[in-house]
C-alpha cells in the first residue's frame, strides 16, 4: 500500500512476525507495533496509517492476527511460532541499539575521526586493548539479530497467530539468507561502478558483511525451527526458576554449543599447511618472541619490508584463513587476496578476508548470545528484574571475554571474530541495551521515545545500503563526463565535496595540512551521518519500513 491512511488488503502471509506484528526478517528487528505499521508481504515497502496518539486500527489487518477477546496460549510445541504483541510489549530500545550501530558504521566507513583512532584495529587487543569504535558496529548488528529472533521466533502469552509449519519457516529463512547474500555481493563488488559494464566473475569478491550476518541468522533459525524447545532434566527446578531463558531452550543451547565446539576444534587443533596449530595471528611479518601468537617461531631472515623469508607469511588467521582460501580461492577474497586494511600496513597481511565463510561459525555463537540476553529481558516479570538480568548478562559476557583475553587463551580479535570478541562486544551491547531500555521502554524512568536513533534502527538495513550507494556514487562519477577509470580523485564528486569541506575546515582550525586533512575527514563523515539521519526521518515521517 502506498497512500497514507489507505486500507491494506494483503492476504495472510506465512512468514515470521516481529514484535510489531508485521511480517519481518529478524535481521531488521522488532520494528513498530500494530498501531504503527500494516502487516505486509516480505519485501514490500508500506506506509503507516496511524500515529502514536491514534487508537489501534485492527479492521485493516488480516483476521488471523486481530486480537482475540480472550487471548489463548500458543499451541506450538516447537517454540518458534511468529506472533503479534501489544504496544506495551514493544522493544523500542532494540531499534535504538540498531540505530547506534548504523550511526557508528556510517561514520567510520566515511572516514571517522582519524585523530581519535576510530578506525579498525590492526589485528586484535594486542594492538588496541579495548578495540576501536569501528570494531563495535558490526558486532552490535549481530547481537541485534539474535535479540530480534528472541522476539520473533518464540511464542508470547496472548499470541493469537497459529504456529506455521517448519517447512514454511525454513523456506522463509533460506529466502532471507539468499537476499542478504545477494545484497552483500552487490555492495562489495561496486554498485554504481558496475552498471553498464561487464563484471569479471574471476575476481568477484564473494564474502561480505551481509553474507556473514545472513549465514549466522540462517543457522540459528534452523536451530530454533527444528530443535525442540525444553531441555534436559538437569536444567529443571532451580534453573527453570532462575534462568528460564536457558531452561526453556536447553536443547537449543546444546546445539549452539556443539557448533561452537566444532569451531574451536578446527581452529586450535587443525593446523594450516606450513603453520603452527592454533595460530591466531596476522601472519605476514609476525614472528619471534615479541609476538603473542608465535613466540616459538623463529624469524630467521624475515625482511619486514619485502616480507621475504618470513615463516608465517601465508598463515594469516591460521586455519580460518586456510579454510576460506581453500573454499573460495584467493582471487575471490578482499582485494583478490591482498588484505587492504590496517593489518596489511602493520603486518603485511595477505590472502585473507575478515568476512570469510568460516567466520559464520563464531558469528552463530554471537547471535545466540543476543538471543539469550533478550529472552532474559522478555521473561523477566518486572522492570526492575529486567534491568538486573540484562546487567547480569552484560557483566557475565564482558568478564568472560576479558578473562579469555587476559589469560592469553583467545585474544579479542575482530578480524578473527574470536569467541572472546563475541563475549566482550555482547557484554557492551547488553549494557547499552539496558541503558536504552531505561531511557525508552521503562514504564516509569523513560524520558524519550527514541527519537532519531530509533528511526535509524527501524530501517537499519535499508539505510546501510543507501549509505554505500551514496559513498560509491560520490567516488565513481566524474565531473566533466570522464570515465571513472581515467578520473583522478580531484575530479570526482567526492573530490569536489572534499574541497568544500576543506575550506570549511580551514576556517575552523589553523593547523597544518595534516590537521586540515583530518578535520576534512571528520566533516565528511559527519555529513554522511546527517544525510542518513535525513533519510531515516523521512522514512519515519512517511511511515515507510523497508523489510525483507
């Protein structure tokens, strides 16, 4: 439906519902309530006909999800049934957390603040103890996927929507996974630049951020759909009363634990050819007693300038890197195997893609951390208990991640997406979610409805794609009609915008050229964030929510 206030006539869909009762992929989250968005088919952009002050308009909704006079308990024994919830049960704080994540991502992707070291760390916590700002954006998204699945895949009291078949739910999960992978391919291989040109499939980059997110979502979805609810008897009694989110999903926790153990066995016990078993380092020029990953490896005649004679040159990320190269080949990795990042600058890393397929395994563990924490939030009976439980998981996750890192067992590494990285960032995300719950969703403490941050989170996936399109457009089109292949940076739209921002920076600061470059980068990043906020406001004003 396109018009505001126009009645929708969609037939009942067989997809997953989010916390707002609209058909939605958990990748996008809990969305709005029944009073703010019409039920829609997956992939359709709709317009809301209600405002926050207007009463629910249930007459325009399919009968299958209209509230019954006497809500009954869901009849599904699998526990993954989609459902509709009331406005009081909506988690605006989850939208706000995604809004924080997309804001960070857009800011750092556009250059961030170089003087504050907001970019990614070179490799792990040995280079930056608590990581940099850029290292938190993507894990926040992964955490939010699990949190949204805790709302969409588990039946709630009062749900009137009957359970769907496992086959139908599996088809929808596969569809969303494929859509995420295709969008990721489109973004990572040049969007505007690829139009009208022949794409060289021999060097097509296959891994992507959205591909990793989609893969982790698919695995957890299969666990929630096909593994029954409940758990072994040992989780009954005390565990059922104290940790209901664990007791009610015990078998699923064991399934995720099995996947995690498989990841650990492959990572620490299976060596890559010519590399020590359990190697978690950046490879390249890394070696010798100064290295926390390869103290026993002798450097020999390793030339740190030309990388000649370096024993770990092809060992970047150990078995993870080897698996990705064996599965995809180096020509389909980032920069065709030439890792263009801070790691390449410091360690001369090669033949590695930090979004490779092996990283889906630890990302699955990461998604389930978000699922468990959000189930604790939902299962808690009182607002005070919700805050206590979220803070408890925050402390538990963060402490476990720090302990693994400080003991030297598993360093916190965004490039490796290590388990300590999953735990630490999930602890930070849980603490931030708790704070946002107090500010936005708490019945007595709340001071705001979320504002622009919530608007950003409602359309986080669409805004991410828009930000990539805008950035690619600015860097691809030349002023004067030149082909982008023969265009210098100064002749692009990006170069023209930089000149304007540089003039502004020159009036703001009186430092040297280096300081001017840094200030221009910050202004450009802030301009990108403001542009995305404008899109988010317009989407919210028009009632548009982009869903898969």
